[in-house]
């Protein structure tokens, strides 16, 4: 039996249908609201607004659940590899062995980038942030790999190119920023091993691939692979709704991810922990007090989430991965001790309990990346590589949606009423 909500406005009562998702989530369908009532809804930050119906990722922020295409992220992190999870997100089902092998070959075949693109890297100022470079380079790919006219072929090839070339671009930007010779991708290496090799191999000290570290990188990427309608994914969908090419939509997603309240938080966490170490000798109390002070804009980076009101399930896995990596490498990271201490203090503090603020995925991920040798300013690039399959899957779903419309939110205007233009010499 279809459900409705009743809206009483003026003399009239309107019935608005309820849409029910496959996990029982309910939404009021307001698609006819303005047409029938003249009203719009107002929801800054979209905390109460569903922008689409999607079959890709399910998350429940109250219970701390995250599933890709129905499969819990915990199972994927334990048993899957990033390329397989990528296939799952984009195609909707896990690949057979044959499909997975074919996909890996396709990724290898498309891993090189046009040699001329190397000259672009040289033109960026040395201090450029890698996210700015990545966003520009992804857009530039469009010029080097122009459109193929057959739509399906174009999409499949563009998707493969992006997935494969993004890690080549990332590693290349790192090498060039250090003045080192770039390392080319190798067909005999897996996606993750290839990336680490391109980052760290050099003629003097060949990189030794360690499968445990490759596994940790895979876990990091799998945990970041999709997160339904977050800021950068919504950006990809919104930019894509203007029927822009996929490269441009992904480039916009990279730019959106850059912000410290979103993907940039992993870098911000390490900077915060370093500051606590350097300025407060590792004592977390001042940072905690500042975060609670209404008159201080400081926030604890790596805590809180728009949707999770309990422990982020990804943070739990990331914390475990962090311990495993440091143990494997036999290193101690003083920032990990500070992080664990900060978490322990926060979880007992009434302010954070009342505000439902728990560690999010970014809290421990920076320590894992540091241990792998990734420089801090590359952390958000690592997140972008991980999030790419999600962006692509969401973009593809929106392209295939028969109800797809140009995204165009409305507003309530609060500026001055109609005024007449005053010529410049008559202005007071
Ligand atoms: N430290 C201290 N207080 C916080 C924090 C924090 N990290 N996060 C939220 N709060 C407080 C706010 O001050 C506010 O308090 P008030 O209601 O007393 O005024 C309340 O919690 C709600 O905050 P909002 O900003 O409205 O919550 P929102 O859902 O918009 O924010 C966000 C989510 C942006 C992630 C926020 O928690 C934050 O800034 N966290 C730090 C940055 C971070 O870790 N970002 C990564 C998120 S995960 C990701 O994008 C991959």
C-alpha cells in the first residue's frame, strides 16, 4: 500500500508520496511540490535531501554500516583487492576470475600517459599542491585522448584510462616534484604494487615490493572507494548532469575532495598531530579544549562525520591496518601514540559524546600512508585514487538514469528588492 505524507498549506491539503529504499529508508518525494504548491524546500548543506535513487552504496550512519553493492566493506577489506572492488562498484557484481584477469590486463594496457604530458608537470611552480596538479592533469587527459563516437566504447575506454592513468599521473607528479626521473608502469605488477614501484623505485636503490604493504594500500583504497552522495561524489554527479565529459566531471570531483573538511582531512590530521607533538610535547588536552571552545574555530581533524553518528566502520579497519603496517615495518611512529591517546580522551569527553563525534576514516589513514613512505601533501591524492571507482560508478548510474535531469537547485532570495541603476556620477 503506497504511503503519503499530508502537507497542509493555506486552505489546501496536499499528499506527497513516500519512496521506500531496499533497506527500508524512507523519503518524501517532493518532485511536484513547486508545481502544485508554489513552495520549495530549504536545506543548507543538504543534510535532509536525497539527490538521487542509487543502487551502489548503502550506509547507515547510526549503526555504522557501509556496503558496496550489498557487500560489507569489512569483507571487501579483508578478502578483496582494489581492482576487484573497482569492478564491483562500476559493474554492479563481483567479477569472475576470467573477468578480473581481463580487467587487470586492460588496466595495464592503458597505464602509460602521453609523453607530451610530462612537460606540463615541469610548468607548475615547485610549491604547487598535488591535488591542483592532479585536477588539471585529469582535465588535460581529455585533450590527449579525444572522444570516440560510439558511446558505449567511449565510456568503457575512458573509464579504463582514468582508472589506470590516475596512479601513473600521481606517481609521476611526485617523481618530478623531487627532480627525479619518472618510473614507468610495469605490466608484470599488480595495480597497487605498480603504484608503489612508480613512486619509490630508483636506479640507485631498486624498490623491494612487500606484499603486506601492497595489501595495506589495497585496504586503504577499498575503504575510500565509495561513500554514496558525499561532497566530491555529488560534485561529480552535478557537473556531469550538464553532460560534460567524464574527465571534466572527475577533475571537478578531485577539486571538491581537496578541502580539509572532506578529503583533505587526512593531511590535516597529520599536521594537527605534528603540532600537538611540537607545541604541546604530545599532550592532547589543549587541542581538546580548543575544539570545545565555541569562540575558537579549531576543530579536531579526523573526528566527526555528516552521516556517521557512531564509530566510522572504516576507521576501525584503518586503525587495525595501521598497527599491522607499523609492526611489519618494525617502526614506531610517535604520532600514533598521540592519535591513540587523543582518541581515548575524546571518546570519554561529554562534549564529543553529546555531539556524536567519533574518529572518521581519515584519523588513522595518514599514519598508514606515512609508514608506506607517502609524503603528507600526497595523502589527498591517495584518497582521490581510491575514490575514483565510486565517482565513476555514480557518474555512470546518473548517465543511465531515465529520470536524469540537469542539476539545478533553487534558492530563497534575500537580497535587495528591485532597484534602479544609478549612473556613476550621480552616486553619493
Ligand atoms: N571537532 C570539534 N567539534 C566538532 C567537530 C570536530 N571535528 N566536528 C563537528 N563539531 C561540532 C560543531 O562545532 C558543531 O557544534 P555545535 O552544534 O555545538 O555548534 C557540531 O559538532 C555539528 O557540526 P557541523 O559542522 O554542523 O557538522 P557537519 O555534519 O556539518 O560536519 C564535518 C561534518 C565537516 C566532517 C565535521 O565533523 C568536521 O569538520 N570534522 C573535521 C574534519 C574532518 O575530519 N573531515 C573528514 C570527514 S570524513 C570525509 O570527508 C572523508
